[in-house]
C-alpha cells in the first residue's frame, strides 16, 4: 500500500504527497499531460524538443542544472507519445530548490533563437544517431506507420522526420509551450520524508501565482478497426534478420488491459518463459525472442519480435511463433503456470516501487489515467484474471487480420 495525500491549487495544479520517512532523499516529479500524440502531423517531434528546451533556462534562472548540483541533487526527464515527465532527486532539506526551479520554468522558458538552435541541433543529432545511423533504428517508424492510419501514434516520439525539427520556429515553440505547459495540465508529486502541510505551503508559494492557461483541446482521431493484415519487407545493413509482428490492443484505461498484459507474460517473461524455452533454448531458431505490450494510454500494440539464427527463414520463424500463440489461444497452459506469471508480476511491481522516484512517477501516471488510488488496486486487477479471460482475449486479439508484420532482412554481403 502506497499512502498519499492530494490537494489541488486554485490554478488547477494537482499535488500528490507521499510520506516516506525511510530515506533522506526526496523526489519532486512533474508530469505534463502532453506527448507526441498532441503534435500536428506536419510539426512532429515538438514534445521531445521541449524536453530539451526545458533544461535551457527560464526567465529568472539561466542555468537549470547548476542549482540542483549545488544542493547535492540530480535531475532528468523523458518524453513518450502520451506524456512528458520531469523529476528532481535531492536531499529532503533542500527540497525547496526543486520547487523554485520547476515553478519558474513552468511560468515561462527563456525563449531565444540561440537556445532553440542549440537544442534543435541536439535533437537532430539524436535523431541521426538513434534512428538513422543505428542498426534497426527505423523499425518503430516503419511499424507505427504500418499499424496506425489516423491516430498520431503513427509517428515515434522523436518525430516523423528531421525537417520538422529543423523548421521549428520560435513562434511554433512558444505556441506549443503555452498551449500545453501549465499548472492546469500538470501533476506535481512529492515523495520523501515530507509532510502535507509543508508541501502545501511550498506549492502555494511557488506554483500558486502561476495563472491557468487555455489548454489546447485534445481531439485525437480514433483508429478504425483493422480488417486486413499489413505486411512489409525491408533490407538493411544489420547483423541478422529480425521479425516483428504487432496486433492492435486496448489502451491502459481499458478493463481488458491487465488480461492482455498477462497474455504477453505467459509467452515471454524471462528465461523460463515459453518463447525463450521453446524457440531459443530447445529449437535454436532465435538468438532472442520477446512478447510485450507498449503500455500506451490510448489503444496500443501487442508486440512479438525475434532475431533469427542464420539459416532460419522468415516463414519458419513466423510459423514457430504462431504455434506458441496457438497454445495460448487453445488454453494449453495450467493454472499453476498462470499463477507463476502473476507472482512474477507482483514481485516486479513491489521491487519497482522501492524508491521515492518510482513511487512518485507511478502515482502521477495513475492520477492522470484515472486516479492515484488505482496504483494500490493494480495487483488485485491482475489477481482476478482467470484462464478463460486469457483465452478469450488471445483469440480475439491475436488474429491475422488485426496484425502488422515487418520482415527485416540483413543485407547479404558479397
């Protein structure tokens, strides 16, 4: 049980406070309800660009990192298709430094052509290194474009193409900031040896004066039901052939989400899992093989992927994975096996929430999706899933017409 308190400032900022007296380090986490899915299709990569711009200094503080380092803290951030998240870990007695810094950059960044150009170059270089010049770097751009036709999940967080970042103007950047970065579009979570009263005073002092903003209304197109299998073959300069197959699945708020997650865990959750034991260890067809879900807030993707051993054809690889899927679809697994998977989910959950940082993030995410209290109901939702539900979801979900397949061939060397 992760206990917490909640209050809301007049400007709409939601604040969660988790008291943990066991650690001298506190986490101040700010989650903004904006991700790559909130971008225009002709101006992608802005959410990720903003993750970088937010460290470039604000109107009153030219250097964001230095004050944190001065008080023995560290900070970082990440962007996804759904959210942008920032966190600061620092000694609890210095926690007000985090409030000062985070409130000032929420108030307004130090918008300048110079800062924009610096961060634009950083993101462009990251695009080249991770997506253009890295083996298998374009996999998810190809898969997303194949699987999604109208929903903005069709492009990765980094964006569709470099030109969108290269052409980002200062006016574009300011507009994106004031439409999305606001107290009434954020969740502040503090975890550590802190009291609600002291956090309330700091929140009122530092964030209270920031005015509400008119948040851009989110009108995302709903992805239509896929009725025909999608397939693509590419040849790239990579070490070995790789296979990817994805199916559309529900979003994280859906009642079937936890059941779908358990389907993937029955197939692939460690070296004792079905895919590894049968296709890597026994049959020697793959050097590695996995099944997982993306965990998207809106309807997302169920993924199977594997790197083929030389001599194994793509058709053989796909047939082998399909046979393992058939075992789940036909209910050829025991109650003990399902319980073993549930036990592993629970242990992973418990170990992943030992730090204040992980608890702060999870509370924020649950507050955004439904309510923070759902974090304490998570394991009950997995525990209630039965074998019949697993089979039903597997049959309904893992159908060929609902799939998109990418065959990623290694270029043959002469």
